[in-house]
């Protein structure tokens, strides 16, 4: 992993389709994007920057002492956005791996980013990601993306598909996908050179572009859920969790 010299990039835009302005939503007195940036810095894996199309987000990150890169507003997905940021931040190509940490993951468990990166120790893996057991109420929730994968080792899956539907069919556990992608640099560059794929557009899931192009995605299983913010209800729940953590 040290040879890859990872760079952690956090894509964030102001006009989120499901919850506009969520990157700047207040959680315990700080914007959500600052919580995510701080969590990435605490992982200690490499430099961290926020890639955004919004000066307001950039100012919030810089006020907290972070680095922000202004990117084009028309990117199809977060990985396209970090592709632009990578070109701006690292034209010398010093970083061999890039972590896409989505900006709605303010309380990602300790060790989660390292677990995704560790999957790149296998030279056959293009992208490492994360999954966790789905809760009963998440099974039919389209905001809880499901990973359909083949178990290839304890705590590790090879991704076959991602979907907003309940899948796979039948009895057995379901797995929720966590929005972290550890890309080999070459894999990210290949990804951003491709147009959005049919299944990506249909499911509104960027990782399907990689699968449709034949790229390999492996997922590490976390036993602790990582709450993300997709809806106003998620935001209310996350604020309550933050207050509870402060009391402990």
C-alpha cells in the first residue's frame, strides 16, 4: 500500500438531487463536508482534498484548514469530479491510488478507508470498496444500494452487481454498499474516459460503469454500519447520533 501513495478526494456538490445543500448541512456546529474531511484526515493514509463545483463548499473546507479544488459543475458523478481534481492536484503523477470518499459519510468507521485500500494489494483488483450487512428496513429502500457479490474469502466479496432493488432474490443476507471507492490511478483514468453506461444511467449508480467495462471491484465487509445522508430523515437521524456521541 505505501507504494501506491494514496490521495483521498472527497467529491461534493451543492445541488444534490435528493437533498440540496446537504454538504453544508450543520451537524454539531460544523458543516457535514468538514466532518467528512476531518474523518479522512484522521485516517492518516495520505493527503486529503475536497473536489467541488461550489465556492461555498470550498470556503467552508478552507476555513477549517483543508484543501479544496473547484471543478466543473457538469460532471456525471463523483468519480468523474475527482478525476478532474486529480489532474489538477497531481500532474506529476506521484499518487498511484485515489480514494473517492463521498461527502455524505461523516461518521465512517475507523479503519474503513484502509480496508478499501488494502484490497488493491491484489493486482487483479481495479477498485476496492466497502459493504455492510443490510438492515431489515433497508432491504426495499432504493436509497440503500445493495451489493450482489461472490464471497471469495472471509469478509471479502467480488462485486457482480449493484442495485437499488432488493437483491439477490430468495432467502439469505443482503449487503448494503458503502460509498467509498479506492481506485488504482489507471483504473480511475480509464473510468473517467468512458461515457456513462446504460446500467449506470438506469440505476443511477456510477460503479456500474466500471462493471460494464469489465473492471474488477472487490468489497471488504464491515461489521459496523456507516450512516450516510440521502434524505432529510437521514440528516435528522445523523444529528441525533452526533448529539449522543457528544454526551458519551
